[in-house]
């Protein structure tokens, strides 16, 4: 392997493998991050869609993990469950917002300790209190008592934790990691971005090496492009989790998606050859029966010329009625891009929006994540902002060719050939770009069990449903599980038994 090949291969491993670590460490709260057209709905009446029990359909209106009026209106006969709630926080963090309607006084408690609150309270006034002296890492308790006068009420909001930058204080902890990465760069490793999140703080956010080292054609640049913490990366198969799975969890939370229903409930054209039997859950657990992929982008694909497509609409039509099953329904789980391409199409059908616009406008932008998106070069970004993925395009070091194959250094274009050529860069299995810091926020949403600051992306019930282990403990819905050390080849030997992530 020559130098350019060696460098390109190692860089590909860096970008993907380190994003896997980001996912795997979420339950341990120690996060690392390296380095379309919508389908038309049928006029046929559909079955009712059953939301998860106790889940609000107006989830987007909720403004924090606690967002409710006290005292409770629907009171239990068991008095000690009334006017109480729990919330996620970290030691030294947390924020309480009181919107008083007409109370004169009330007693507020955090983890059993009474807060010093204005007395008397003024009607129709908002109060802000920091909880840094009261909170602890993990779950915290809130209680309100003695609301006066009787019948008065207050609206209480406690936002989700949001990340704080504390890299300087913890910098001494990472000298060995810095040395390890820098030594690899001296040996030809192109570059990396490392972000570490712990207990609600970004304690490491560093860039190493170069975002691009080679000219088109493979000649080494005399002055390589430096890597920065703002460099964007092709997330490859992590698109499945941070775009498709996030969208699915949101739709389930809003009562717009029932995973137990057949796929053709939402994609009416998905019929024939046993397709009517497949459910959304079968796709998420990779048990629908599809092969790992269909190489639509090349005439030399295993299914023949009839499955050659470099047109998004044709590709989607083939997906709905023509792509054959490779094994029996509900047989051995085999990871398949086809499953998530279909899930991306399903999201488009439910939302009546292209997948990229749905996740960008309904998930990323409300969070301020302007560097997480599909097709970034078509949306105001330039190539210099991206880490290069391959030197010779998608020729696999000049060994592969097909119609419209790319031969230049890839920056800001999705590497995956199916996504780029056959689905105009927007697909459920690949196509998303992001930065290390944006990924840290998305990881923190998982740690927060659905929200960030005042934004609620999905419900706790939804995330529980998606990460619940199957019978063998290895799979959730889309997510993979650490499975008590059975998956240590991916999660590492020290991962929590509850760790979940994505293998790609």
C-alpha cells in the first residue's frame, strides 16, 4: 500500500470508529467524538395510529423536562405523589423558572432542601433561580408545598441540561491521548477532532493534524489544510442514528408513527412478494430479510441492469416494489442499508417533507446546530470546511469504475455511492455531515433522555422503546447494545451494561 492509500484508509477508520465511541459511551456519560421528494399519501383511509401511552402529541410545545402547572390538578389519593417531579441535572447546574399566576407564597424544595424564594410572590411575575448549590449528578427531586391562597397556581419550568465549556480545567487529563494522536500524525495519520463530554461539560475539544493533505491525483500538498474544531465530517452510517433514528423517535413521541404497523401503512405502494408482512420494527431490527445493500449506482450490481439507477425517483420506485428479499422474514439479523433507506422514505411520507429538510428544520436548527446537515455544498458551505474522505474519489484507489464515478478528493460530498448517485445525497442510511461539537449536543440529548435546554426532541417513553434490548440483548431498535460485555469488540471492555451505540 503506497503512502496515499495508507493515509486515506487510516483516515476513513478515524472518522467512523471515533463516532462509534461517541455513541457507545453515552450511558456512562463520557462521550468521545473523533475525527428527495416526499411520497404522496394514498387516498385510502388509514388505520388509526396509536401514540405511546401518556405521550403528548404537542411535544414541540413543551419547554423543558419539567413544564407544568402546580399544584397538580389531577390529584392522587396517595398524597405523597402529588406536587412532585424528578429532573436530570449535574452538580452545580440546573435552573428553575417560576411563572406565578396568583400565588402569594409557596415552599419549593430541591432534593429535600427548601429554597429561599421571594416572599410575598407577585402575581403574573416570572422568577429565575439557579440551582447550582442544590443539584447533584443524575436524577434530582422537585417538590412544591403550601401554595397560598388555596386555589392559586404557578407554572414551573426546569430546562434540560445543556453543555458548558470547561476544557481548560481538564486539559491536564488528556496529555497521553494528545501524545498518542500526535505520534500517529507524525507517522502519516491525517488528522482528528476529539470531543469529550462528562457530567454536562465539554472537557476536551481539540483538533489535530490536517483536514486535507493531497491534491486531486494524489500529490502531497506542501502546505496541508489544518484541521480545526469547526471542521465538518461525513458521518457515514451514523446518519442512521443521528438523522433517521432521531426522526423516528420524534415521530413516535408525537403519535404519528406506530412501529408495529406494516410498512405499507405509511408507504402504500410497498406491496408484493411478502412486503405486506414486513413491519417498521422489522426494518429497525434488520430482520425484514434484505441483503446488506443494492448497488444501484453501477450497472455491475448483483441484481443486474434492471436495478441500475442514478435517479432518486427511480431508486425509490425500485425500493418499494422490486428489491428482492435475500432471506426469510424474521430470520437472522443482517445489517442492511436497504432497511434504513426505506425508513428514510417512510419519514418523508409521514411528514410530507424531504428527509433533509425535516431533520434540519425540526431537529437541528431549533438546537442551533447549523453545522449538521445534508448536501452542505448546496447550502452555503465550501469544500475547505470539510475533512477529506478519499483521495481518488470512489474508485477505491483506482480499482473501481462505473458511470459518473468520482475521481477527485472528496470534501463535503457524501462518500456513500448509493446516497450520492442514486438518492441525490439525501438518504436514511448515509449523507449527514456534522462537527464534533454538534455531535456532542446530539449525544447529550440522549443522555438527557430526549431534550436539550428548552427543546424537547423526543419523549422518555420513545427512547426507552428504542433502546430496549431484544431477546438476545444485542439489538434495540436501530441502536446496538453493549449486552453485558458480549459486544466488547465494539463498545470496549469497560462499557456500562446499559451502553448503546451503532456499529455501522
